[in-house]
């Protein structure tokens, strides 16, 4: 009887121990079959974000006569301490209206909906030529913000100041993964044409690098799911209590069986 109880205890203990451990392959991500000195060759399939109603862009116009184009240039997103300010972005930036137009002084309305940022630059430059012989235009998307929640060390909404921000850069801004993050099942919620779609990416596979889903889009929401090991970690006090109770029962049973 004593031997049987001890075996039961050992079986239960080993099951809990094994199930609570996170395998090495779950901790490492971007695994590849390539050798250590091989170069991973990928094709960059990044597509620029297409401007949508409600977006805010910054337009900077340069000319041989700066005073003549000063009316177009605003101090977008910069406050008195030269720090980026979200409220200032929306108040001073050029907002895209519900019909997809941006309104510029002197020039008037220009349709920019569904155009990529480089295309918007070209369209506005062509419009400028009718008014200014020598001028150039620089366009930046100002409302590029991505939210990440779940198993990262610093959940939150992060501004992105580049055209090509990928999922790894976002995770870096969020302080990296926690120990129980499921890197093979990262959920991304993305809004396109007023319709939200949801898909998963697998950071356990190096082939994700360079794919279209590898790059972030404005207003993406990223959810990093937990591994099953987290449930055991959360329930560790309860499991410990159960093991203590089981140990107590086995000790009492052994004493009574003598």
C-alpha cells in the first residue's frame, strides 16, 4: 500500500513538472534549417499603406523662395519643448476628409484616398508646378500607431516613425516577449476599407521575414497569446496546495497501514 501511494505521488508530481516546463523550441523564435554561416534570402513583399479617410499627413513644401511656400508648412506634432505631441498632430496636420480629399491652401482639394505615400507626394508636386516653378514636397503619415497587448513586457500603443515597421521592431518597443509567449500564434487585427480582419503569423518560422504580413500597418492591434504553461504558472499556488494535501493524505495512509 505504501509503495503504491508513493508511485501515485511520483506520477502526479512528474506530470505536473513536465507539463509546466516550457520547451526550448518554444522559447527560441525565427528558427531556420539554415546553417549558422548561411544567409537567409528573402523577398521583400512590403506594400506601402494606402491613405484612408481620417488619416493625418504632414506636408512640407520646399522652394527657392521659402517665404512663398511657408503657408503650406506647419509645425506638425511639435510643442514648445520640441517633443512630439499627438494632439498637435491632429490639430495642425492635414486631415483626410470622409471623401478621401486633402485640402491645401491656394491649391484646394486633392483626392488622395487609396494612394500610397510616395504617390501622394507625386500628385501634390504636380499640382504645385502650376503655382511654383521650383518646388519639392515631402509627405509623412503622422497617425502611424500600433497597439500590442498580451505576453509582452510593456503593453501599449506605440507611435511608428518610419514607413516600414515590422513585427519584430514593435515587439522590441514593447520590451520583448514574456517567458510564456506563444511565438507561433500571434494574432493581428487590421482594418481595411472599414472592415476589420484577423489573421495569425508564426514567428517560429524564419520564412515570415519579408512577407507582407511581417510588416505593420497603421492602427494594427497585435495580440501575443500565452502558452499553456501560463495556466499552470497562474494556478501554481492551487497546484502546490493540492500536492501538499496529497502528500499529507499519503503520509497519513502510510501511518495507518502500519
